[in-house]
């Protein structure tokens, strides 16, 4: 079966050659084609290293355990967040290739990275994955939901992962132009539960900017009965 998939992948690549999402060289190896990146680019992408904030997952500079920004923000509904890549330079290009240019192979790469984080952190072993819900109309406009697609690939690559799409979103103003407070207000009451949430949740999203979306989702999940809510974002701004 594995052999057959490999052949199909090579045939598909012969008819529609894949290029690396970052440097655009033609991909020839099956592992490269599967993940949408050439070997060189793949190894050049480094996940967040060193000491990280125990709440937001960002690298610490001179702080200890918890970063200054988290200290200033006080208690949050999200118990802990993990982030994988900074949203800068080549990493920004990587997310754009996935989110806007729809390089779907990158979901395989991202799902692998997400599963590494889950495997490294025992508290996440029993967490049920809940994708951040897309705004209504998004799928109609863009044809897909990149976060849900990521969740599907996490499921595909793991025999123990569980995904529950228990959050939904009502129509609200676009978030882009708003600051954190504005975003929180905009989101409140727009996100709701369509079923009882799991006891331990891992909310997943592609990029975290102000953190308001994750915070509103975590709050709704906790009010609905979730005991622990963690977050995992591919990129942090
Ligand atoms: Zn490349
Ligand atoms: Zn922090």
C-alpha cells in the first residue's frame, strides 16, 4: 500500500510537477513532494528554541518562566500556549504559501510539527483538538479553512489524535484592522459551543497576533465545562 502511494505521488508529480514553497526548485524526492518543501529549505526552518514563556510559548529574553507581556496581562482562560515558528521573513512566506496560495502539501509538514509538540508535552496527550472556527462565509469566499485542513492532517498522521469541532462562529466584523481590545469585543458572543466540550482541550490556530481569538475560544470552552484549555499555533506575531 505504502509502495502504491509512493508511485501515485511520483506519477502525480510527473504530470503536475511540485515546487518548493520557499525556493521554488523542482521537487523530486517523495518526502519533499509530500511536504511541499525541498530538503534544504526544510532543515533551514527552525522551531522556537531555548527558554520559552510557560504561558504564551514565546522565547524569553531576559525574563524567567513567564514573559513580561504575560505578566502584564494577568490571568487568562487559556492555560498554556505553544507556538512553533515566528511570523517573520521566510516563515511569513511559508504561511502565505499555505494559507493564500493553497500549497496543500504544507499541511503535512505543519501537522508533523504540531504532533512533535504534542508528543513532547505530557499534558497534551489526552487533549482533544478543537480547531478555531472560521468566520461565517470564509469557506464560501476562499474555498477552504486552513485550520480545519491542518486538523485533518494531524488526524491522518496520528493514531491517537482526536478532533472535535465543537466551536462555531457567528458573523462579525473582520478582525484585521482592530486592536486586541477591539478584537475581544468583536469576538465575544460571536463564538459559541454547539456541543459539550471535552475535559481537556487543545485549541489550534495558524497564527496568533493579539491572542484575542484564542482567549475568547478558551473562555467559551471553560464556561461550557472544559477543565483545561491549551493552545497551539503554528506561527506567532
Ligand atoms: Zn526550497
Ligand atoms: Zn508569555
